[in-house]
């Protein structure tokens, strides 16, 4: 098994990681239409782009929701995108049997928020040798993520592997059909020693609360506000955002995904802001 070609999640690294791409790998054409402007922007703004998309959306609100193209088809598309554009690829895995086939192509395996406590899934993902991004469950307290990070580190040590592991905040359940982002979560999760990513677009979701009653809604208008606030904490190594050329036509997360111009406008603001916030945490220890 080949390991990632270069480090991805670097604590106090020189530039931010940006995980971006369409929620679902709907077609080869969609992937190309999204990766081209993102790679151009990564070169211009000097951020580390990890292109993301999912081959299966295993937690759709309704049985009628489209799940995705499946593992085999998506890996063919991902391999093509990777070879032609030189980007690293991230995708979600939901079962242990998906980890090794996905790792043959993808540089990062992502553990979905609903599955972040699944020990066997984390261990299998880590033991592929690929980087692993673990989403914080909407039901998880920030301090509890230290145990999950420790699972991943222990699995890597047991296999004698040097594996990049990151934790991603994506909001916490607040009553029914709503999420909130507690900015205190970032310094708390940082105590695990694991690089932190902020999932901008999923944090705007209204889970299971779309007007059609069969999907999740979102308040996309709050994406830039949440993103700026999270970056200002000084604890982030990067951001996660889902981007689609025409979100209204997307087969999943249509109310949360950003258009390409929206993503560009946000990143043009966030990347310089990220650099200016890198040393803001130095004062924090004086308040303990």
C-alpha cells in the first residue's frame, strides 16, 4: 500500500489545508468542472488543496435520496482527476471493507460524523497507511474527541505506520433540526495534539429539516460568518467546504453547498486571515 505522496495535516504548517469539492461524485464532468477552478485558486492563494467527493451517501434522510455512483465507478473518476490535475483526493468510508479499495486511489479516508466512534472503521482506515480525517459527531462533546484521536494514533503505532490524522468540527446538535458551532470546541479539541479542520458548509446544515421533509436543509448565508469566527480562534490547520457549479441541481446538500464564485470569494478572505491569526493562541495559556 502506497502512503500519501506528501504530508497533508501539518500542525502549525506554513499554509492552510483546504478540503473542497462537490458533496457527491455525481459524474466525471462535475468533478472536472469543480477541480479546475479549485486548483487554479490553490496555486494563486498558495493553499494545500485536497479535492473531496463522496462515492456513497450512506446516511440520506429518505430512502428516495440518491446514494451516489458507488465505489468502483467513483474510484475510476478519482484516479483520472488525480493523474490529470495532480491533486490529492479525500473520500468518505462507511464500512471496513471500503477502506482498502478506496485507499488504492485516495490520499485521505474520512470517517463520517455519525461513525466517529466506530473503532473498527477507524483502525481499518488508519492501517491502510493513508491520512485519516475524523469528523466530530454532532452528538459528541469536544473533549471526548481526544479518545477518538487516541484510537487512531494507537492503531497507527500498532501497525508501525506514520499516519496523518486530523479532527474536523462540524457543529453540534441543538434541539431538533439545528446545529450550533461552539468556538470553545477548537481549543478543547486542540489539546488532543491533533490538527483541526473546520467544516464550514456542513455546519450550516439543518439536519432533516428541509421544506420537502425528505432531506436536510441549510442556512448557507451563515457560512462566511462561521468561517471567519472559526479562523479567528487561531487553532485551525484548514477548512472544509463543499462546492458545486450549480448547487440547486445537486443530488445532495443542495442548500449547503457553495457556488464556485462563493467559494472563491470566501477563500480569498479566509486564507490571508488564517495567516494573520496563526499566533493568536500564544496568550491563551495565561488565562488558565
